[in-house]
C-alpha cells in the first residue's frame, strides 16, 4: 500500500508524501517513516540523518524535505507491540483520511 501511495503522490501538486526506511525490526521488518503534508512551507533542503543506526538505505534513499520551523508536526505510531493488528487498520484509515482531497 505504501509503495502505491508513494508512486501516486510522487508528483502531486497539493500533497507532499515521502516514505523512507527508518530502521528494521529485530524480525527484519521495515519500520517506515512517512511524511504527509501540503507543499506549503516546504524548503529546498532535506532533513539530516539523525543517527548512524537509523536510515539504513541512506546511500539510496533521500531524506524528506524540511519545512518551515513554525509548521506543526504530528507524530502517529501503530503496532508498537506484537498482536496490535487493529492498529494497522487504524493507521490505514488515518493515512486515507489525510490523503483524501
């Protein structure tokens, strides 16, 4: 689903959508960092790498663009613990809600 959304919104004039691999879980599952925003306040510079253990694809994937400092940030997480399957459905709903124009 995330790969489809990344392709769909790659050149969208209204919605900024960026997906990057933050880290891999102990079970070697991707833990992605998704940025969803309008292009309003987007700067022409990219975020820096936070720590050497994060962003294992740093040589192949660019970081998300930075935004002006006063743009609000909301962090949402899901499936923090095993068995939290309903959280996946909730997160899918939130992503769909944010992307609906």
